[in-house]
């Protein structure tokens, strides 16, 4: 679902001759835009790295170090290899959430397809980690503590694991879509004046919290896959 408002990127792509694609896949266009921002920012902040960091490098290092410390506090040092995936996930979701606060832009995470794709990536990576750490013994995570409970535990565990996809995707989508709807209504009623400002500040907070929650749940799932089956 998307709101029938004017979006700059959608109109730009539409005028380039891709009208059907632009209006049908608005979330994809804005996802590409967010990815372009992240790639450009990474190039700028990492260009000419020095032992005495400049302002851009300070910002980049602070973000990476903060995410790394957060990750290691939960997983321990052995979970440091997860940082590229986790950091990318958090920064991408956070920026996707924030961009919808700018008039004329749309949050890709307000579309269920975007959040579902990230949830599926997290789901697949969880089991890749499980196989990496335990090999074929990873199947024990689905069979329960004693062998005679396996016929009961296996379907329960499978349902629980697949439910993670629904939980991750719908939670993020619902909160960001709700934020988009509230802002759209306020802008229609009050225009670009002071009335929407409190909701804009609240929107920034919601954007950060939802990115943090998605990242935290993903880390918890990864840790569960890394642990020995009980």
C-alpha cells in the first residue's frame, strides 16, 4: 500500500519513460536512492583515512564502533564477524525510515515488500550461521531436548522459525506505515507549518527505535543459531 501523494523520485523516473515502473514500484526506487546515499557516504567518509581522523572520519568511526560494541556485548567476541551484515541492516533500515520524513519522499520500509525482503535475508543468514557453527548437528535445534519429543518439537520449531519472518516484517512495516499516514494527514490539515513538527520529532525517534529493534532481534536469532542445542 502506498499513499497517492507527489514523490520527486517517482516523477523523475516517470518522466524518463518508466511511468508504469515508477508508480508500481515506488518503494524500489526509493530503496535504490537510499542505497546510493549509503554507498556515496561510505566513499566520502573513508576517502583518505588517516591516523588523526577528520570530521567525516570521526562520524563514520563513531557509528561503526558503536554498532560493533553493541554487537559484541550481546554475542561476545566470536560474533564480531556479523558486523558487516548487522551494520548494513541497521543503517539501511534507519535511513529508509528517515527519508519518509522529508516532504516529497517515501519510506521504502512503509511497503511490506521491503521489510519482507530483509526479514527473509535475516532468516536465511540465521540458518547459514547455524550450519557454519554446528554442521549437520544444527538439526538438533529443531528436535527438542530428548529424542522422543522430536515428532512434536520439529513442527513447532519450524513454525516458530518461519513466524520470525512475519514478526520482523510486519512489525517494521506497520510502525513505519503508521508514521507515514499520520504525517500525511497532518501535512494535509496543517500544511508545512508548526503543527506537524512534534510528529516529525516523534517520527525520528520511531525510525531509530524500529531500526534498533530489527537489528536486535536479528542478533538474538543469530546468537540462538550459534549456541549449542539444549
